[in-house]
C-alpha cells in the first residue's frame, strides 16, 4: 500500500562488524566450480558467467578473485603442474612407478587432470599449460635415455628424439588410467608400463650404438 513505510530488512546486528569473507575458501570454491563447468561445457566454451551461475553468485564476485578467464585457468593448471614437479623429486620407485604416481595423484581431482590431458591443447588460454606439461614430462623422461658424456652429436640427437617422442605415450597412458578405459587394474598397469619403459630404453641405446647404463636402485615410493 502506498504511504505505508516498509519495515527495513535486518542485515546484521547493529554495532557489530560484518562477517569477514574467507577469501581463500571463496577462491577454492570458485576453482572447484570452474572445474565442473569446464568439464561439462569445455574449456573453449565455458564462460565466467557459467562459473558464477554454478555457484549462484554475481559474476563480479568471481572477477574480484580472478580478473579474467586466463587467471582462473592459470590458477587451476599452475597448481597441478607444481604438484607434478614436486612429486618428481621423490626417489625413483622402479619401472612403472611413474605412471602409478601420476594416476594416483590425479584421482584427487580427475576432471581437472583430464582437462589438462585431453582438452587444454585446443583452448587458447590453456594451450600454454599443455605446452608446459609436455616440456616438463620430456625433461623428466630425458634422464632415462641420457647419453654418456663422450657421446657423439648423432647419439645425443637420438636420445633426445627418443625422450620427445615417448612423451605423448606417457600422456595417453596417464589419461587412460585416470579414465579407467585401459582395461587394467593398478598393478597390471604399473607392470605393463614398466615393461614398455624398459624395452624403450634398451632399444634407444641400441639404436644409438650405446651401452645401456644401469638405473638407480629402486627405492620405496
């Protein structure tokens, strides 16, 4: 009715400060929502508005934490690559241990892992992270076929080529393990992958005319 004053809606006890927003928790919630949205709609299609809609908040609240789609994607994939690199510093666990670790690590957030392994290459904002992943994996693979100090230029080139071309196989085996589409349980996958790494390593040195050097002794993972 006109002329009747509206009763004000209470917005907190008078004289008390507004409750503080836990910025870290809000940022984590945004990342979790973004993974779900990106997995459903695709990295190239999903928008910041889609993320806001999933959370039921205004888009401006997303932008206060992540000023752009690029910064949001950087936060997602940057953390994942950091964890992969940190895990690589652990002692070698024997043939097959690398795929076991990658799959186990990815099970904490399989959708995020698959976004990087399957979808990132086709999305402009994520392509740099896919390239960074490939460079990191190649760097981690290279020691398995490292040439001796007195190797010729051709032998060094053969070893470098082997590491670079083995990297896509690692990514495919990793993704299939996360998706559980390879028809293997964890023990079988570890053994299968390890046997392939051993054969690839020996074949690389043979092709380069080098003697296969021993690997470090296995350590408990």
